[in-house]
């Protein structure tokens, strides 16, 4: 599972990639302290943004891959 952020008038930025068999991998500038991933099963994942501020304004996307 891949989680992306798209701030207004900007391109997509990868936040984190997660899988059922390894730890979450956060891109530079992002952390679990801010973007918490909860993966309850292979087909259900939730990202929670903690302590939301105005700078978090964006559209967020998830994408899945079975590879």
C-alpha cells in the first residue's frame, strides 16, 4: 500500500509505503509520529494524520499493488 499527499497546486509526494511482511517505509520529511499507518488485514489499511495543522491541507491518495 502506498500513501501520497498532493498539496494545492503541487504534484504528488509519496508519504509512506507499507506491506504485510515488512515495516512501514517513510520518505524523508514524513514520520510515523505524524502519519500513523494501521494495517488490520491485507485488504484494509488506515492512515491517520495526527495533530492536523493548516500545513497539512492537501488531497491524500492511497494506491495498492499485489507485487
